[in-house]
C-alpha cells in the first residue's frame, strides 16, 4: 500500500542523513521522497517534489534551515517543517517557532523522540485531511494539540519565564529515564543553574517532574528530578 505522507530530509552531515533514512524507514505511513545536503538544493527539491513534510537541519551550507523555512513560507509552499537543532541554540528555536516550524528535534536525538515527532505529525495530517470543510473550536484545539507544536503552551507561564526556553528544557529531559540534576541541565544548555531551577520548579508545580533529595556524607542534600511520563508527553 502506498504511504500517505511524503517526506524529504535536508542534512549536510552524511552520518546524520543516514540515521534519518534508517529512522524514517521504521515509521509508519511516511515515505522518503528525496534528500539534499544544503539549503539551496533542498529548496529546489521541495519545489520539485512538493513533500508534505521536510526534516531540516538548521546549520547547512547555502540557505540555513531558518532561511529555507522563510523562503518556503514566502513562496506559499504547502510543506510542513520539523527543524533539527543543537540543544543550546535558544534563538534559532524561537525563530523557528515564529516562522511556523511544527516541531524541532534536539541533537543528539533518540529514535523514540524522532518517532514521537513523526507519529504526532501523522495524527495531525490524518485529522487535517479527513476533516470537514468547517471545523468547530474543539476540533481546531484537538488538531493543534496533535501538530507537534510548542510544549505545554496550555499553561500560563509565570513572569520571567520564556516559552522557547521551557521548550528546550522539556525537549532535553522528556526522554530521560532516570534522575537528573539542575547542574546537568544547565551544563547541557549553557544557561545558569538559577535559571534552570526556575523552569524545573515550574514543571514540578504542574506535575511534570517528581523531586527527591540525595543525601551525601557532608553538605546540603542534592535535589534531583524524575520525569513524570504521564504528564510530560
């Protein structure tokens, strides 16, 4: 049976490109239509094959991922974009959201996270293609929630917290199976422990994290967190 969703991959690193190929072959209902190793070639590929979805690395020769996303929107091409980015690159993620990327995957990523993004997109795609010509507010809200958009946007953020930073932290911790510390997250993202602690406290208050204290022989106990998989998805 023909797969319903056509996808392209834009990635200049041969090893990562091959990883994308392997991962896509394991995801239901998605067919790889082509690959490109730079942004200029990628834009031509999208113009030629009109894929439903493009998985795009932000840092590429020629047009980078964000410039490509802007070019696609300017031309009115009906291709959805999942951006791939480095974990510490807050500004790029924020711009990607503003330009309409439906999701982003932080390097290095697991197959589970990759599949989660594609499964979410497939649900969004099916709902959009099978919807009536008019939609109720509830149907629009359901469609939005399945479009792999911004994480936990249904919460009102306290003053001083930014959605893009929250998204980065959530993307980093969502697949963690064990306990982690504020120090580990701060080091991975290149931001202060004080800042990270505020976001982790927010997630904990909303039931997304569980906290425990690890006691050593001397000094203060170390605060550790565990992801609540039922809430953070």
